C-alpha cells in the first residue's frame, strides 16, 4: 500500500493596514518617484520601510532600562542601587 503524502500548508502571513495623508504636492512627488523606480506605490512604501528598518536595526532594540518610577524588587543585592529601610520600635 502506498502511504498518503501530506500536503504542505503555507504559513499564513499577518498583514497590517496603515493609512496616512499626503498633500497634493507630496502625492505628485510620490507617484513620480514610483514611476521612476518602476514600482507600484505599495511596493515602493514597503521597500522604503524595509530599508529604513534594516539600517536602524541596532537602534530599535528593546529598551531594558529601568524607569525611575519602577520598583527594584528583584535587583541584585550586591548592587548599591538603594538602601533598605530600618525601623526601630522602642
């Protein structure tokens, strides 16, 4: 008997939709730029965004700094980040 091969399913890609407004002059320049590069407006915007994100990838890392209002509950005890409150009850 032959074994039945499973079909490979494509992974679904999630897309997000963004809208923004351009002035009439900016729109003309945008369309002109798309024609010069022989691309559609969507491809042109995606190309610009991907180039920008690749160029600034090191600046886009997560911010792991502690904000000044954040409690330091799990801070390293050897780190002199704060002092412990002492209470003397007589």
